[in-house]
C-alpha cells in the first residue's frame, strides 16, 4: 500500500510533464534537448538563489510572516527571470519556432523544479505507513507550477524575442510576468500572513495558473496577428 501510494503521487507529480511533451508537437519536433538544457539552467539558477538566500536572509525564530524577509525573497526570486532569459535567448536551440521554443523551455524548467523540490519529500513521506493527502496536494501543486512555468516562458518570449508586438499590450505583458514571477511570495503570504491551509493555497495556485495560462495565450495570439 505504501509503494502504491508513492507511485500514485509520483505519477500525479511528474506524469503531466511527460503527457504534455508527448501530446503536443514538442515530441514531433524533437525538442527534448531544449528542455534538458532549460532544466540544467534551472539547476544553476537554483544554486545561485540558494547562495543568495543563505547569504542575505536571517534564520527566523518563528514561522510568522516577515514582510522584509518576504520582500527580499521576492527580489531574489527574480533570479529565476534572469535564468529564464538566458534559457530563451542565449542557449543554442534546434531550428524550431518561437512557439515551440518557449514551451520546451517552460516544460524543462517546471520538470527540474518538481524533481528538485518534490522528489525527495515524496520518496521519504509518501512511503509512510499512514495515508495523507499532503502528497497528492503536492502533485496538484506541481501541475499548477507546470502551467505557471510555461506561462512565464510564453510571456518572456513575448518580452525578449518578439519585436513587433502591439505597444498597448506591453504593460500587460510585463504586469502578468511580474505576477507569475512573484507567485512564491504570494503563496507564502497566504500561508503565513493570512493563515491559509495547504489545500486552500493549492486551490488558489490551480485557479491562478489556469487564469494566467488563458491570459498568456490571449496575449501570445494577439501578438502573432499581423499589424494593420
């Protein structure tokens, strides 16, 4: 039963990444190399963030919400944006379209995040003797993060790779990218500042991820239309 629970949670956490790759044109255009490169960039970015967090953040004596510490975390979190910029603009990719490039980068980014932050807790916790919903919720959270990562990559693609975008959409693109980039700080505030329980936070992340995916899709479609 314990291993069955672990495999169920692992499939829920990592399965959607494989499904997304195989069910979209990414597999037809063989963009696996781009996703792997993006995952490696994420690991390097995570290492830089870890060093910055260990250097500039102090160890809190309680689990309360500290606005200064959370603001500092949000600023350090923008290192992810820099890493995503490098993955989208500086890495060498196969001859694939901009549409497929940002999807491959976002997919690799989200998969590396799930492996780094969720594989060990799943292996240690989901194999316990008692059933708990926490690891199923972690799997749902990983799915929300997958959608948010691809949305952020799409917005980054519009910001850095597309030159002829409508000027009226530029503030909206940057605002949406800022919201997605600061999602860890937003969810931290919901948990620590407002006292939301984990299921409610995951529900908020799922709703936000779907909303941002819809907005990003609309923005990307609008920027692809020929200007009149």
